[in-house]
C-alpha cells in the first residue's frame, strides 16, 4: 500500500546499469514503457553504463510507481526516488 504522503509528490525514476539484461531488452522497455524515441533510449543506456545510473523519468509518484512495476516485471533494475 502506498503511503498518503507520496500522493502528488514529484519523483524520479532511475535506471541502474544492468549486466544481466541485453541493451536491446532495455531499449525496447524504455520505448514501450516510457515512450522514448529509439535514439533517446540508446543514449540513456549508454549513460547508465558509463555513470552507473540515469534518470529516465520525472513526475507524479503514483504514475512512476506504475512504470517501475512494469520494469520490475521485466527484471530491469530501476529505483523510484520520492
């Protein structure tokens, strides 16, 4: 259950560098879940590989929580910061 304090809270969804999943799988997920353009998805992957993580979406906590669940179903490592 989501605590009330997170409702309408601006949050950030972060993609962590992933040695388990292929770049193609992560790229397809970014395109389908976050509606990224293919080149933007590839840039995010490269940044995550170089820095260890990259912010992929900012917005309402509830919206991002749902997106994080979609990534989780694909076993792609993300983090939601409120």
